[in-house]
């Protein structure tokens, strides 16, 4: 199975996971996803406040290389329940399948957690102690969401979607 097929298989398996969830569990999951997405937005906003976009432009997105495993199960589930359809381009290796010539095609709330957690040395150099503390608090909240979602769904949602999809039945 190629990467595009694994992507589709993973999304289908997540959809099936949602179908068997109780209404109460779906509501709980939606609340958790809202917190998760908001946390990613806040984390990105902290780095954008120090002009990370220009730093990233100068670097040409070196952190976006080899990114096909960055989208985890919870990130993909967030896209699913928000009805956001993306078509990752797995042919543009070594670039991330979600990157474009102008940057990530995903809004900050829907970017992979790995991507929003990463702070390169050029950005880190521009951060104040207060900013670093805020980043740490946001990351802790996001990791808590990942842990809670894993417990709720009974699957490891921090696992990359493509690797998770390889192990799913009917593959």
C-alpha cells in the first residue's frame, strides 16, 4: 500500500472509530479537540509574535523536510471532525506532504502537533524566558490532550497516522 492509500485507509479507520462511539463520547472528544486545536493556535501565536514567519522564510523550511510521519492520529481526527479535506502530496519528497511553496497548507489549529512543538535554534534565540514558559505550558496542555484522547479512544493517538494505518485491520 502506498502512502496515499495508507492516508485514505487511516481516515476511513478513524471515521469507523467515530461511528461506533457513543454520543457522550463524541461530545467529550469534540470538547477535547477544541482544546487541542486552540492550544496549537496559542503555541503558534507565541512564535509568530517574534516574527517566526520571516525566520522560516529565510531557512526555507528545513524542519519541513521528511515530514510524512508528522501528522498523528489525533491531528487527522481533528481534520476529519472539522470536515477539512486535504490532499497531501506524498510525491514531493523530501518535503512534508502538507507543505507548499509558501509554507504549510494547514491553518495553525490543524497543523501536526510535532510541527507546532518544534522550535528551531533561530526561533529559540528570539524567545524571552516568558515566551519559553508559555510554550512549555502550551505543550504540556497539548500532551495532556493526546494522553486523554488515547485513553478515551483506546488507541495511541500520538502515533503517526501512516504508521497507525499500517496496523489497522483490513489493510
